[in-house]
């Protein structure tokens, strides 16, 4: 086992025991890679930051259930993926919701630029969920 893994295992153990500094160090250790993963899924920086915060909360909440400390990385990324999927499913629950929202905006007297923005938003959301 390399020194990095040993140090990480100690951090996980201390975090599981409730050490605030160990939790902080552990989350900082994975913050950048988790953010990249989350941003890739969310396709939106603001949503990615929200998802990262929710991921951190979920990790801290469920860390005590992690039995194999050496599996912290896959555990953390699994939590992040579930948080993102949950957030994306809440944005719009089905294609019909998108179509209804789009139709409501289309009924209004929108300028061509506003119509374009509504269509781009609809397409972006459909891509994220679909």
C-alpha cells in the first residue's frame, strides 16, 4: 500500500469518527475531481456547484456506513452521480413537461431572440435529462 493510500485511509477513519478537520481534508482532497465529474454530468456551472455541496453533505451523512475505507473514492463518485441524477430528474420529470413549458412560452408574444433563448433552454434541458 502506498503512503497516499495509508494517509487517505487514516483520514477516512478519523472522518468516520467525526473529526471536522479530517472531514474537511478528505473533501478538499476530492473537491476538484468531484467537481469535474459533476460538471460533466450537469453541463451547468451553477448547478454543478449546487450538486457538489449536496454531494459533500451526503458523503458526510453516509460516511459512517462505508465499511472499506480504501473504497472511499468510488463511494464518493457514486454519491456524486446519484446526486446529479436526482437533480436532473427534478429539473423536468418528462418530455411532456418540456413540451408544455415550451408551448406556454410559444403562446406569448416573444421576440425572435426570446423565442430562440426559450428553444435553446428547452433543447439543453432535454439533452441533460435524455
